[in-house]
C-alpha cells in the first residue's frame, strides 16, 4: 500500500509540474548549418523543487499524469506508447475454455486492467489503448502519423513494435495488404504519406532494409551482405551503417517491390506458438532530404523577435532539411518451454531474448535517470541509441495476446511499455544552407558559358583547320597519284620480263618430258621379254619340287614304322622296371613306419603338456563365468524390478485415462518417445488435475529414472551395451529398454553414440525377430534421431534402410509408431532429404499407413510435414530447385486423400504439408492435376488453425499457376 500511495503522489505532483511546463527553442548560428533543439522545462518532484536540467533534458516523468490525447503536444518529446490487443484465435478459444480473460480494456479512459488473480487486478494507463477490433488505419493515424509528420518537418523519428511472439507485431508494422488495402501496415502507409508529401525534383527519399539476426546485421535487399559494421560519429554521436544498400524510392509500387524482396529474405520459422515466427529484428531506415525556400531580410530583427536567426538567407541561398525515420519490427520474446525451440531455433531464441534484454536494461536505466546507459551491450541498442534518450521523436506500440496462459509474458510486456513512457528525448531540427546546390548551380552556369566560348572558338578553329586540311589533301593526292602511276608502269615491265622467262622454261621442260617418254617405252619392251623367260623357269622349278615332295612322303612313312617298334621296346622296359621296384619297396616302408612312430610319440608328449595348460585355463574361465553369472543375476533382478515399476506406471496411466476424458494427442515435432511412454499421463492432464500432483505415478516415474541412472553408474554403460549382443532374448529385452530410457535424456545421447550404442541398436534391427526388441530399439533410435549430429550418423550407417526393412516385416502398431517417429525426425534434416528418399524412407512411411492405427498415421503425416518444410526452406533460400521429392513416391496423392481425416493432429500436419508443397512453383502442375486446388481452398476456409488458414490463402494468392487455375474454374 505504501508503494502504491507513493506512486499516486508522484503522479499527482508530476501532473502539476507538467501542466505548467512550456517548450522553448534555443538556436545557434553556424556558417553552413543550423540545428534547433527542443528542451522541456524541468519537471517538479514531490517536494516542489526542480530537478537538474541535465536529467530533465534526457528523460522525464510518470506517464499516468497525462490526461491529453495521443496527439497532444503538451509533452511532445516524451516517448509515446500505445497498446494493442490481438483477437483470440481458434487455439486460444480451445486452450482457455475454462479460464477467464486476464486483460480488460478501457479505451475511453486509455487504461488497461491486468488480472492478478480472481479477485484483484492492476490498472495501467497508456497514451492510447486499441481493442481487438481497431483498424490498421486508426493504429497508423494515432501511433505513426505524428512521427511521420515530424520527420517531414526535419526531425528524426522512430516507430517500433514490441511484444511476445505471435501477438501481431509484423501484422501491425509490415503487412503489405496486396489483396486488401485496409490491412496495410505502418511501413506501407508511412511511405505512402512521405511520397505524397515530397516532390521528386527537389526532394529525395531513400530506404535501407536490414535485419539483426543472431547479433549479425544483414542486408535484406542484398542478402550477400552480412555482418555489416556499425559506425558512430565521435562528434555528433550519429549512427551509420557503411556497406548497407541504399535505394532511392521512385513511387509506392517500387517501395512495395523492395519490401517484398526484404520479407522474402527475412528469417522465419515454425514454432509451437507461431507458424511464421520472425527470427530476426527488421529495421526499415528511411532517409528524407527536403529543400525549403525561405528568406530573412534582417538578421538583427529576426534575433530580437526570437525566431530562427540562423535562417538568414538574404541572397536567396536554399535551405535543406535532412531527417531519418526508423520503423522497427522486433522479433517476439519467447519462452523455450512454450515455443519448443530446439537446435538452430534454440540458438536464434537465445540471441533474440538477449538483445531484447539489453534493450530492456537501457529502457530501465533511462526511466530511472541512471548516469550510465548500457547502449553498447547489444547491436540493437546501438542502432536505437537515437530513439530512446536521443534526438528522435519516438512512438512505441506494444502488442499483447488475450490468453491467460501467457499472463507472465503479458505483464512483462506491459511493464516494458510503462517504463518506456518515462523517457524524454531531445528533439532536434537539422537545417543546412544548401551551399552545395547553389554551388552546383553557379558551376553549371560557368561551365555553360565556358563551353559556349570554347564552342565558338572551336568553330572558327575547325573552319580554318578544315580548309588547310583540304588543301594539304589535294597536294598529297596529286603527288600520290603521280607516284602510283610511275610504280605501276615499273611493275608491268617487270611482269613482262618474268613472263618471257617462264615461257622459255616451259618449252625446255616439254622437250625433256618427250625424251623421258621414249626411254619408258624401251624399258617396257625389255620387261615384257624378261616376263616370258621367268614363266618358263617357273614351270621347270614346279616339276622339280613335286618330285622332292614324293620322296619326303616316303621317308615319313618309314619313320612312322620305326617309331612303332620303338614304342613296343619301351613298354617292355617299363614292365621290367616295375618288377624291380617291388623288390625294394618293402624295406622303405619299414623305415617310414619307424619315423612315423617316433613323430607320434613326440606329438603325444606335446598333447599332454597342452592338456595341462588347457585345464588351468578352464579353471580360470569357470571362475570368470561364476562372477559373470552373479553380475547377470543381479542385473536381471534390477531389470525385473524396473519392469514391475513400469507395469505399475502403466496401470496408473490406465486408471487416469478411465477417470478423465482424453484430450487430443498431438504429436509435436521431434518429441522424446520413451519420455512419452513414462510421462504421457501427467503431461496430458497436468493443467486440469492439480490435485494429482503428489500421486504415486510421478513418484514411480522419478523412482524408475533414479533406478536406471543407478544401474548405469554401478554396472557401467559399456557392459549394458555388451548385453545387447547376448544370446538370451530376455537379457536383450531388458538391456535395450535400459538403453532406450537413457537415450530419452539429451545428456546421455552423446555418450551412447560414442561407446557404440547406435551400432548395437542398428544390429538389433538387422538381426532380431523379437517384436519387443524391434519396438524398443526403434524408439531408442527415434530418441537419438532428435539430435542433428546423430541424424547424419544414423543415415551414414544405413539406419534409414534398416528402419524401412523393419516397417516391412512387422505388423505391430506400436513398433510401426516408433519406426515412423524415427523416420519423421530424420525428415526434419534438410541435408538428408535426398539420401532418405533413395534409401526408401518415404515409401516406408507411406507403407506403414496399412496398419490403420491413428498414432502411426499421425507420425507419417508429421514426417511428410517435416520433409515438405525443409524443402520449402531450401526453395526460399535458393539452394533447392525442381519439383518435390515427395511427389515421385505418391505422397501428394496420399495427403490430398487424407485431408479430411478425423484426427486433429493428423489433419493439422496434412494441411501444413500441402501448404508448404504449394510454396514451390514447380509443384503446381501436380497439385492441380491431383485435385489439390479444391483441398487448399477448403483449408483456407475451414482449417482449425488460423495460421494454417492464412498460409493457405497466401499460397493461393502468390502462386501464379494456382491462381490461374482458380480463375479458369
């Protein structure tokens, strides 16, 4: 009560002080520029004494003292804060059915009441309070238009949206409104007013569109420009971004094209709280340069009158005003446990919350008149240095949601706006004499006159030069013609001499050829004579060779008869030799038997010594076997106790399900399947059954986890993994259950993979025929597949092929659910999509639909949605082209056929997958031929999720092929 009364007293005293305050202007003269700074008079504290001027010039007073409208100029330099309530969507209506509203709006009083509990609430005052029915036009006119008008008059301005993720910041600020002009956001309306108020010949409007993503400033108009540095002028403190793309805006259509390009390059993702959650802070920078034509004839009189003395322009020097407008769409703050962010999304959420936390610290320091403002803690606060506590006129719109589930986030957002209302900026007007324009004009006139003089002089010189040139050309052409005639006559004489010599040579060559022909005729006659003689000699030689061949044939026959007689003699000799060998063979056998007997005796002695050593080794092995049997017995006892506890948990879960009606089981992306088996009951009914907080179910779960951890510590993970290769199927079942429970915890996954657990699980899928082992091993792999590094290892080791084979050889619904969950997690990795399809992962998912189980079908739909989401992200980022890989395996046909399924979870994933496939222009032909247009239209009108309806409308509107088919229909 004491703090509340002091707060009311501070508000009352400040109201008295602020009502008596007035604005004054101080001017300073400079040779080429002038700056007008607006200072507010010091606000009075509770004792009536004025505060120090330095503190007053930076920030002021409690916002509850203000009774004027948002447009009031009584406190023109204070940060203006408005609050906007988002309408309830279908998810809010379903989740908050049993809860009352936590926010009550009083727009006529410009107040908001936030319920603390069922019987008490707190009231907050803002400069404007917008209900859920407020139009985009009214929000712009109240919040942003005064800032835009100040910017057109030469002051810097900032319009910023702050709030929890999914509360409508991007809708309020960056909505393009292509289809419905009434939905245009602040960016489009502000540029429309600016372009309408400027004239292109004398004024210029330039824009830059940036995003702050994971503490790196990136250019949305040129995505290749990343990590843009921030420069601060040490004299003026102005912030600039060298390297950022600056585009001069021609008209509103040109700006809309730039804005659409920037939005396409901005990072966004699908979370539990928002299907298109912005993962970066977007900043639109508008630079305006306006020329002002005014003259002051008497500088002394203007000083006496208290007007702007530095506007002296008796000689007609033009004046230019330069201003800058920042429109900031902050990424929404989120809690990790509510958004379900993992992997890259978790890192993005950390950077978002870190930058927003730094901004909150600066706001707190400014509101409390702290001597140190930590603006250098974040790039976001450095960029907004001029907006809070600087020289800009700033308006802040705070967005909140109506859901009671986010009471803490709503309260934090409201307090942020309350603290921002205490900040007062030093508004500065920057005007400069446009000596550059005047200089350019005079230089242009001088250049024109100089060029005219040079042009006349050049005309005279050119005339004289042309006459002299023509005279020289006539002399040269006459001399050249004479020279050519002389040269040609000499050449003709030489050609005649050469032709005469050639004629003489040709005649002599013809005579020589005639002599050669005569010689050749003589040689031909001689050759004919020699040919006849050679024919006669050849006939004689042939007769001689025939005689020799007859003699050789006779000799060959004689040699054959001689060889036959030799063979007969050789056979006789072999017979005699064999009889002789038999006589000496007996003695050799006796000697060989003696040697063999001696070798066998030596072998017997060696065998006896080896037998003794084997007996000693056998004793050692028996001792080791006894020890292992004891350890195995203790392990079995522990596993039996664990099985009993698990059965007790399942019985409790069955009782709870009978006592309380079940809600929809929506399988979220990448959830832990073994954790689901252990804690499904408590997570399902935790919000409605507070009286069950101390029931035996949770005690059994914690006891089971403690037992598993204790077994792992005492026995060791390596020994547990060795039991997976046991020949006893019961031992394998208990061991794989322990490994699956350990894999459900993120801290154990890396150790399991490093010690060979993944290889052992894949071995079980490859070799085991036990249904229980296959089910639990698939669940353990599904848990490991939630980690991106593990996903790559699973694919490299052939995990997708093994999962597909397991799905084909079993009909157990629980096993199929685990296999489908593992494949669905692998579908969430963009780098593995092609390999996953080649290994039969998509066909396996679609094949598991045969089971008819709603849980299995939900996992299949989730996997297809993850696959389509990764493909869509790749298409948007430009490193994936062509039609979807899902179409080849018939996934599109299945999605269209199951778009009206009764399961809410399955239907949500099917609708999301179809909308994501429609984002790719290459898929349009297959969607149209398969009847997908009708399904997309139905989704846009009847989907239970508002974000999916909006996404379907967006796809139907932006895809040219789909739009053309709709018009044709």
